[in-house]
C-alpha cells in the first residue's frame, strides 16, 4: 500500500501527502540549487528524518525502561558536498533534559539513537556525527 503520495507542483516544489493521515508537507529547492528555499528541501528532510528517528526510538526505549526524556531537544545540521551533489554529513546534537541519568540509562539512549532505522539505512559514506549533551 502506498505510504506517501507526492506531486511535483512546478517551480522546483513538491507536495507530499501521508496517505493514512492526509498530513501534507512541502519541499522547495534550496537557494544554492536554483530554488527559493521557502520550505524544507528534500535533503533537509533526510537530515531531519535522522534526528526524528533517533528521538522516536529513544522515546520507545525510554518508555519501556521508565526513563524520562520529555523535553529533549535536537539540533540538526546538514553539510552538503559537490561532485556529485549529496549530503556528506549530518550532525545531530541531542540536549538532554536536566535530569540525573545513570551510566546504564545513558548507554541505552546513546545505543538506541545510533542504531535507529534511518541511521542504519543511510550509506556508510554519509558521516553521522552524533553528540549528546547531558546537563
């Protein structure tokens, strides 16, 4: 069954609809690649998907282990390369809430983030720099 239905609307933009929920997102080419940069670019979504996937699976693990990560924030930076044009690196900084986490809890959360489905699906040449900030 179709998961996402995407329409190219012209002028380097797309409209993607999540079939089940009907939620729509839009993409626009970035200014450095002939676009207006008025929405996420497809490569922005790739980088954002890595961070969102990490947060989601960490949330699952946290729920199962009784660890509170509510309020965790992620800062995601995408670095492009040329020849061929591609995402060369995604940097994800995870700022954990001001709570006391045991070494075991930290290890669970770090391992879970680093082995999320998106992280494991990306090409090994794409560098993933993951940094945790514990308060």
